[in-house]
C-alpha cells in the first residue's frame, strides 16, 4: 500500500456539500457576476478603446490600440468604394484629435495619428500626420450628405468638411495603407480621460508662458490634468522652435506618458470605471470590430512596455507654392507607409 | 464514508473551460458553468483537508476568487481544474494552523477509543490498521509547501505538471517537495515496524 493511497484513506471527507451550501455559494458568485456585469455592459455598449487591453491584462503600450470601437449613435462607417488591400495581419487605426465637441459643426482636426500594430503584435508605431500637410483629398460625402469633390487641401480639412469617414478615406488614399478602424476624440473627452487617469506627468525643458493655449508652467516635471493637459498638447509657443512639429512632438510624448500611466493606474476598478465613462462620452468610432475579434487582438498583443511603442512624424518637405505648408517627402514617406501595410 | 472513494478522472467536459472563462469576461454570468462543473470536487478536497464546515466557506470563496481573477487564467490551459485547486490550496493555507490541529486530533483519536464524531470514527477506522497515528502526525509535521504538493497529488490526483501550474512553482520544485514529503511520511510509517520492509521502496516518482 503506498503512502499516497493511505493519505487518501485517512483524509476522508466528512460530508458532501449540501444543496443549501451549493445554492448559497452559487448565489454569492452570481451576485459578484452581476456587479461585474455592469462593467461588462459598459464595455459592450461603449466606444471605448483602452479597456480591452486593460481588462485582458495586456500592458500599457497596447492600451493605445483603440480596438474597442463599438457601435453607437455617433459611430461612423468605413469609407465606401475601392480601398487599399489588406495584405497581412497588421492592424492600423486612425486617431483624430478634434478641437470641438464631436458632432458640432466645424469641428477641426487638430491632430491626426495613424497607429500601427505589427502583424506579430510585438510593436506599436504611431505616425503623426501634420495638419499643415497638403494632400489630394478624394471625393467624399459630408455628414449632411452633400458631395465634396476631390481637391488639393490640408489633410485636416478632410475631417472638417467630410467628417471622420472622409478623413479615413483621405488617409487611405494618401498613404495607400488600409486603415482598419478610425476614431475621433474631442478636447472635452481628452481632458476627461487625463483626469480619470489622475493626471499625466510631463517634463518641460524650460519655463512656458503661452497666453494663447493658457499654458504657464516653470521648467521641470509636472503632473498636468484638465485644461493644463490640453494646453500642453495644443501649445506651439514657448516650446522649442514654436512650430507645429514641436507641438506634434509634445503630443507624442504626452501620449506615451498617458499610455504608461494607463497601464499603471487602470487596474484600480474605480479608476477604470471613471476612465471608461470619460472615454465613452468622448469617442466617435467605427462599429465594425466585433468583440471576439477585439479580444483576440488584445490578447494576442505582445507589446509589453512603452519601449515597444515608437512615435514618428510622416517625412515631409516644404510645399513650394506656400511656405506655411508642407507636403509629403517623396520616397521617404512612401517607404514609411509601405512598412505599415 | 460518504461519496465516491476518489475522484480520479478529470472532468470529461473540461476541454472548453478556457472558452467558458474567456466568454465570462464579457458575460460574467457564464462563469456559473465553471462553478457547476467543479464546486463539488473542490468542496470535497477542502473537506478532506479542513473538515466540511470550513469547506463550505472556502469552496465558495475559491470560486469568488477565481471569478475575480478570471482575466488571469491562461487560455493555453484547457482545464480550469488545476487552477481552481491552486486557489483552494492557497485559501486552505490561511487555515494551516487549524489543519495541523486537525491532523493532530486525528492522531490523538488513534489512541483514544472514546472518540466521537464522524471524523473521529473515520480516523479510528484508519487507526485500526495501525497507521493513522503516525500518518496524521507526519502530515501535521510537514512544511506547508511540502504538504500542499503531497495533498494535491494524493487528494486532487493532479499530475506533477498540474501541481506546478496550480501552485505557480517549477516542475522540479514539485518533484523535490513531493519526494521530501513522501520520505518523511514513509519514515514516520516506518517507525511502526510492520512497514519496515518498505523502506527504500516506492521511489517510482523519483
């Protein structure tokens, strides 16, 4: 007789769980499930990005992938007509930062970033498309249904005149990259998300006093939130050379810091809930991605730290006809975009 | 003795545990299926270590903890069984003083013919074979880590690999803990004299 068997014989159970015990335990579990369901419902109904990543325990950098692009009344459709082919499993998401409340007339694209999650899900790249970029805007339909003819214009104007669907179509047409999903976020939403994170740390190499954006801070590290955070990503005065490109760099830095903070702080359910509420109110996105797919993406993502995420600006050169505008730099831009396909 | 002697085979429908847990992320109520599948078995395991009253609480707690941690379940593992045993074992370990006391009590009744109560009767019966006292004392004397491994194998019928998963320890650690625990138990039993001939045997688990 071996000792394992003897132990088994010695430690016999006293009695099986009674029906009442099982029912009580099951009841406690279902109560817990109902509480959890409130989160789940928010997830199912919201156009919430970061969540996915967080819920499935994937870390910071991935949180950027705005994959939870669920349907809703503000949702947008993918552009109609011929679109670039999708040759592999890489995932591209267009994020537009808008300067007005979404849905309000005349909302302008303040910033545009194309996010690229590699086919092996190990790296994340953000490509900023400067708003002063002159591009060929394809024929679109404005949200009110009016036809907008193809024309040469600032890349951001596609969003202003044709909404998110038109911005989406423009980016696909200009880059030749198939954009899988698109989302827009407005200032209010941005502030709400930063606040829900408890603020985000920035570093200023020198003191800033910009009456236009309202940013007034001494040099050094600061945790900014609300209006200050917004001012930081909008200001172009008092930082570096004062160009839109310096501003883009700030935005990229801020996004990276935000991601890292999100990865750290959203494990707290109360924080997560506040963040979801803010994101839910602030985001307009396409409804195409179903939950199963989203979870598969988030779970499959292997970007484990912000080091796996890089931010670049689309290569550009001066626009000959207007010194205040720029155009994509032939060759370099093309190579970058090809790498995103 | 109540219930079947041992629950040996893993649940035959366990192959879709991972799927169920996955689904429960968005549909939390789906987790009830995991409960229905394993509650009785986990209850029985805890009962055997701490007694039925403690098992009522700890088995229920096991599924609450599992539910809260469902995002961390590794979907590469088909069955939730080792994972649940691991959670139950950690909860049992909070009661390890009670557990040792229980084993000592089992050992005592071996020499107390007037013992009463179901556990005492059981112990008395085992004791009649002349081993209960030594075995209970040996179990009471094991370190927590060694005892967890030994009892997951002896009571839960987990494979070494599953024990490693359940406790989040290396496979090699499972082997070394188990072999140490078995050696101590055998040594205790060996003191009985009538088992002396078994010394040096039973090394099949390495």
